[in-house]
C-alpha cells in the first residue's frame, strides 16, 4: 500500500526529506511505520524512540487528519493514508 509521510522540523532533517512516498505492506500499523522509518533513517531514532526503545510519546502523529494517541499505535494504516510527524506545539 502507498503511504505519504509529511515530516516537519526537526524530523524533516532526520528523515532526509519533509515528503516521503512509501510503499508499505498491507496491515502495517502506525508503530510499525515509525519503527521502519527508524530502521531506514537511523538519525530519526532519537526523535522517535525513548530510552527503552518504545515510541516516544512526545512525537506527535496524525494519520489522514486525525491525531494518533498512545492507544492508537497499533491501528493499521490504509492505502493512501497521509502520516504527519511534528513536534508538540506550545505557546501562551
């Protein structure tokens, strides 16, 4: 299946691009995609995984416009999904 990954800074630099078009296996989960990105782009590891090797929950992920929370990491992606990776936003 075809997945589009859009990455904002600093993930864009770690992945080598802000726009990736990927061919992924059917049924791959959000967590599986993140782990595959870490494997293919080692510089992304420090942004994506915590010290225990789990998905770092400060990594904000949206799939086709919906936020992905800790309990959604095992959700399978669908052909044509767009995955957005971005830093938490704060301000006052």
